[in-house]
C-alpha cells in the first residue's frame, strides 16, 4: 500500500494573482519602487519625494504596464503618491505595516519594496480603508471646525482669566461673550426647532 505524502510535503506553489503588480517602500525623502523583473532591466528604482519625481514614478509605472500598486501606510508620506497614482488610473492598495512585516534580518528599503511586491503579486495583501475624496474633504472640514472651536474656547478662557485678574466680575455677566448670544438672530427671526 502506497503511503500518502504528509501535508508538509504536499505544498502547492503560490499562484501569481496580480502579474502587473508593483510595490513602493514609502519614505520621507525618497521612495523605492519594485516592478516585476521581466518588465525592465532595472526593476528597482529610487524616486525622490518631490512632485515632479512622483510624476516621473507614475509615468514609469504606466509605461511598464503596471495596473496595481501596493504601498505601506507610513505616516502621511504615502498620501501624495497615492493620489498621483490613483489619478493615473492605477489601482492602489494601501497596506497596513503590521500586515506586511518582513522576516527578521537585514532590513533595507530595497528588500522592503521587493517583499511588498511579492506579497502583492500573490494577492496576499489587504487594502486599508481609504475614504472617497468627498468624504476625506468632509472629514478634513469637520476636524478643522473642531480645532477652531477648541481654539475659541481656549481664548475665551484666557479672556475670562484676564478679566478676573483685573477684578472684573465677568462670570456674573452670564454667557454673553461665550454662550447663546454669539448665535443671536436678528429681531423678528424665528429659530427653527430641531
């Protein structure tokens, strides 16, 4: 009777899911880009993080027939790259750094880009949530408004402190400089109920 091979011996090779995949190791001053080795004699390239360099990066990827790009979400440095690549019609995967940890050892930008490209080519990366442009704009506006309100509150508290130090009894005046009066409506205007 023939012996069945153990599960360890029945390893199947991973299938390439994204043959047109590239990857970018994002940095503050420069980015390292890896494309499949059969596309270009120099499949790993370094691009500075200035806009004209990012445009060159996008042009090079399109010329090489790349359709999808993976990158790590490193700080805020990925945002301009993401937006430029998306404008060029490339599918961009923003991978969480925890999901793409490399094996321990010598860590270089080139090794990181190659590892990320390999994971992406085999379809092993999950994209992080990236809101639509409209939602991102709305979130930025809401956050800015919250910051302005926090600044206003801080300034009002400083004014209250200064008035108290001058022995002006501002708190007895109520909320005229901070409360509902700041939203006063013209005479005769009816306020809508919520």
